[in-house]
C-alpha cells in the first residue's frame, strides 16, 4: 500500500510557494504525532521530497528508519512567481494559467508537462515497490498521483482538496 503524506501548513499566507524551501508553521513533532497513527509502524520503503517541510516531517515520523530523498517528489516550480503574493502576480498570467492549467509554462519555472512527466515517473516507480510505502510530498504531487491511480484526466483532480498534515492511502 502507498501512503501519500502531505506536510503541514507553512508560513506563507497569501504567497505562491512551490519549490521554495519553507518551514512549517506547526512543529514537525506535533504533525508527526497526528499522522503516525495513520501510517504503518514499519513501512518497507520511505521516501520524501527534499524540501524541509516534507523531509523534516518524514524524519519526525520515522527517526530510526532509512528515508530516501527524491527530487521528483518536489512541488511544482513556479519560477518567477515563487514567494510572490498571489495579489502581486499579473492577473492576465493567472487567467492564462487558469484557462489552460496543464499546458501552462510558469515564467522561468517548470511547465506542467515537465511536472507531470516527473510525477508520473515517480508514481510508476512507487508501484514497483513491495509492501507498505510512505511518501512525504506536496499537494500538487498528491493530486497528480491520485489522478493516475484513478486513471482519470489530471484536469479532473486539480481542485481536489488535499489537507495539510494528511495521509491519503492508495489501495
């Protein structure tokens, strides 16, 4: 079974953050205490995004176990939008992204096609794992993996809620 774990809330209210390496607003131990009862006690494989909001949570949940770090689990790179307030991003750019969400290229960042390719690669690699697998990652990655798991278009999952400090099992 694959368990997709989203990090807790960050201190970036109203800001666009993807690959910005931000701390969480909640202590990692507190988040781990909330999540650990939803995860297997001894997973066969643990992997995390290298961004500290995920990596530190993985370590807090499984301090005695080996944890792989994988760049493919990073959130989308918003490029020039990173750490800008949403209100400060040109409305026409946001409208363009909204009109063609899976075809948009973020200025000096990642295209959604690039993001999609790396997440698909990671999803297929995770499916090859045996036993229980805990994956510490981000909302965008989780949404894409959910769409792949359901064999449905990604567009149908773009607005899927993925709460902070949550576990989504893929049965």
